[in-house]
C-alpha cells in the first residue's frame, strides 16, 4: 500500500495497518473468486498527491466502484479511457452549468488533476467486493470517520463537500466553526435533478478558497 509519507503518520493515528492486511487476507480466503477493489496498492491512493498542509477540499464519496478497471482509490474517479459513470458525468455537467467556458473530456473520468490541487477524494469505505456495493462499509466506517475527525480537529479552513444522505451523516464529525461545509443531494441520476444541478457547489468552493487567500481549483479533467 502506497501512502505519501506525511499522510502516513496521520493515518497511522487512525488506522492499524495490520487490520488492513488481515482484511485483504480474509477477503481472499472467503471470496477467492471475487476481486477486491481497488487493487491493494491503490487503497490509499487519495493521500498520494499533496502534503497535508496543502489540503484545501475534501469530497466525500461512499465506496469504490464495483466493476473491474474502475476503482482507482479516488472518490468518483475512474482511469482515463474507462466509461465515465453517471454520477461523475453529472458532476461534469454541473461544472459546465457553473462555468460556461468549461469543457470536459468525455473520454477522461480521471480526477487526478483535482487531487494534485489539494482535493482529498475520500471514500467512506476504501475497499469493496467486486459487484457488491457497500460490502465493506462496516469494516471501514469507524476508520475513515477517524480520518475525517482528525482533519477537522487538526486543520483549519478546509471545505468539506457532502453529497447525499450518507455523506451528510458525517457532518457531526466536522467543526463547522473552523471549516466550510457544502451540502447537496447526490449527483446520481436518481437524485441529481432534485438539487444537485444548479447547486453552485463548485463556484462556492472557489469563492471560499479565494476568501481565505488560497488558489481556486481548476476543474478541468
């Protein structure tokens, strides 16, 4: 498992890595015919693109994609060339609504460019069984909650983006006096038309970053 060094010291305060190794071993003992996603080396991928003091935004997802070749350890993101999932496509459409000159590459759902700008694309569950959504929710919830709470308690002026009911349940972990919380319904096709489209979340993120004298996010993929 690859983790950027300064993040490693933080994550070690929240997670016992022996538990993760056992989690993977147990999975393949029980499900030798089903993969675990993402691959082991990408489980903590979201922590590899910037230093903790460069963190600007946390976009909280639910769990990794469940189909082969999709999950890459970044919430909502898929590798370039993989068909863009519906929720991510709606995210791109909303950015276009907010920034009329924005153009997105329909062949590229890789959000690494966002991560490199200080966005932590964190899923509540960092692994999933092939084809089975939320299959490791019980294993991961307490662990990732500790990471969210650590960020809230030890950093300042972070934008937490909570889309949908599951993400919004994490609001009680975040000190709203120290951080900016942005909420809306999930970008899923099942809910996007009920408040995700038109929510101005991406403009709000950048307005807040500018207000605290930080460089705004360039949303191109």
